């Protein structure tokens, strides 16, 4: 008789263990099928939204929270995705005024993707069956396209205390688990949602164009002036950082280098009938500049813009024939100022941006030939075509 009791007790334990294992396997099955379907987003961030009943019953939030938490634990232990912590998810959904349930539409999915930086979300609905079990219908949705890329369906035993339609959510204590230290976004405010045309950019740029040069000698040399010297222009070559807010006004800062080289020609002196022959390289200047632009754009996909810019330049001025007071060829450095008017069009494609721009610009600099009392001025004026490509942020 004792042996029969022992065997019966052992059988009951085995049945209880098997039932628990089957329940555990259901969550594992759910996690595995979703993970296999999401191979294209594995290794990236995802969020698991609490499930809700398909019939929309009021107050039935506890069952969805329990199932989503258990599914979260399974998926965290699989190490296939970075799972956004529940407290962070709840905070962002409250700020975006989104319903904390499986009823997430395409627009809401895209909003969550932008704010949380997640590639996909897991959401779904629950159906209560006639035998008291719960049918779980889960879907894996890409946030960028709102396309469902995977699904799984399992039927679970309800083995927790409380009725979904009446029990307050506070009765359920969520499982505590330790996320990696790098994922602690709950300590800072949720990122602000940017508008469609709100972005920053970093560009690498290059260009060339046509210029003329005006050279004004010091009064001690008779105030001679050479105007409209035909000048080859190379550059600018450099980079710039800028951006736009929600409106049409934006700006940028640019660091670039330009080349100015006077060609061989015959020009008038002081605008009179007197001519002189100017050799090639009469003025050979390299300008390194730091400048900024105030921009006004159109709020369209292809953004036309117009601006005005100011900046400072450091100019190394050489000459093939002008000599300093020591009898050697001119090689001096002087400070200058630049003014320009940029007109262009910018195209944005996902995280890439590129532009084509025409600009009218002037760069005025001063130099001397080694004498403290002599100051000479050189001004480069012309138009340039500039193009560039960069990244948005």
C-alpha cells in the first residue's frame, strides 16, 4: 500500500513538472519563432509592447503585461536582440500619448522607432478560449516600414493569480532582471521627436571658379592700382557643419582652403591709358578661411536655399616678380576678411545629403613687403561653383 502511495505521489510530481515544462516551452516556442523570423534585424534594438485582448475589453491589461514580461525574459536570454527595458518603453509611450497595448498602428510604430532607436517591435493580441486558456498571436513589425516580418501563435495556460478584467495591475509584481550597464536610458529624458525637415549635416566640399584681382599699392609708391587682373581660382576644398530647425532658417560653419593665381596679361594702371605687362604668378595666394552662413531654404524634398556669409582668412601671398625691401621675392602672410552670397539646392536621401551651389564671393587681404610703414591691399572677387556630399545627423 505504501509503495502505491509513493508511486502515485511521484506520478503527480512528474505530471506537474511536465505541465510546467510545457508552459515554459510555449514561451520558448514563441521567442524562437519570432527570433527566426527576424533574422534581418538580429543584433539590433527591439521593443516588446504589452499585449492586449482582441475584443478590446476594458481593464484587461494584466494578462498582456505578464505574457510580454515572460516573453522578454526568454528573448533576453537568447542574446539575439537588444531589448528596450520596460520602464523606458512606458515612459516614452506616455510622452508620445500612445496606448500601452498591442493595438499599435503604423504611425505609432514609426514614432517609437525614431524615438527609441529600435529596428522592430513585438506586439500582438490575446484571445480567451472556451477552456480558460489564452491564445497569443504575436507579430514582429519593422518600425521603418510598419511591415510585419514574422508571426507566432501559441496557446498558454493562465497560471497567475487574478482576473484580467477586474484585478488591478498593481497586484502583479514584474520580474526583476539586470540589463547591461550600457542600456540605462531611463536615467535621461527621452529623445525629442524631430520634424520631417529638421536635421543637421556634415559635408565634404570642393569647387572652382572665375575671379578677378585688384591690387592697391601703398601711397608711398605713388598709390598705383591694378584692376581686374584675370585670376585662376581653385577651391574651396574643405568641410562644413550645419543644420536646420523646424522652420526655414538654418546656418553652417565652413573651414576651407582656396587658391588664387594671377595669369599673364596686359592691364591698365590706375584706370588710365598706361599699360603694363603682368607676368604669370604676379600674385599667387593661398587662403585658409573659417566662415559662417545664414541660410533661408524652401520646405520641400529638394531644398533650394539662399544665404549670406562672413568669415576670416589667413592668406599666404607670393609673387613671381614683386620683391620685398630685402630684395627677395615676396612671400608674406596677411589677415583678410571674406564675404559671400551662396545660392544652391540640397538633396536628402535617408542619412545621406548632397548639394550643388553657386556663390559670389570677395576676399580682401593686406600685406607688406617687410616695411612697418607700408601696407598693400589685394582683393579677389568672383564666382565659384561648389559641390559636396555628406551625412545627416
